[in-house]
C-alpha cells in the first residue's frame, strides 16, 4: 500500500455519524440474522437455499461492519486498502463499508 501510515482525517462529528450508521446497521443485521436462523429450519427446497444464501450474506455483512467499527476506532477507517489515499467523507456517507477510493474501485471492476 503506497499510503502506508496515512490516516483519514475525519472530524469528530463525521466519525461519530459514521460510527452511528455502522452501529445502526449492526443492530439491524444482527436482528435479521436471528430471523433467518429461525427461518432456515422452517423452510425447504429453493426457499431454504435462498434463506441460507441470505444468512451467509448477512453473516459476511456483520463481519464487515465489525471490521469497519474497529478501523474507525483505530483511525484507519476511510483509507483505501489498495492505494492508501483517504476516501472522501461524501463517499463514506453513502457507502460506509467501502474500503476503496473510486479510482481503485473502478480499476478493480475492469480486472
């Protein structure tokens, strides 16, 4: 990573807003995980497969949210994992779990 040691400069208000959003998502996803866990034993066939896929996606989302909260607490949040540059707050507001700046995201889509 070319920006090794770089830190995103978020104001306290911005970091608080992002943290609130991530915690809100964590609560919602955790609730959804409980629902899906109960549902997976009650359905079968295609619906069971879809429910299991939703369950796996929800588990991945929860893991990503938790990682985001750790990065936020360690002040590594909002730093592109590929190039190390700061991801603009406007992008983080829209996609709080994003780990890449727009140029790196676009480059990844081309690959």
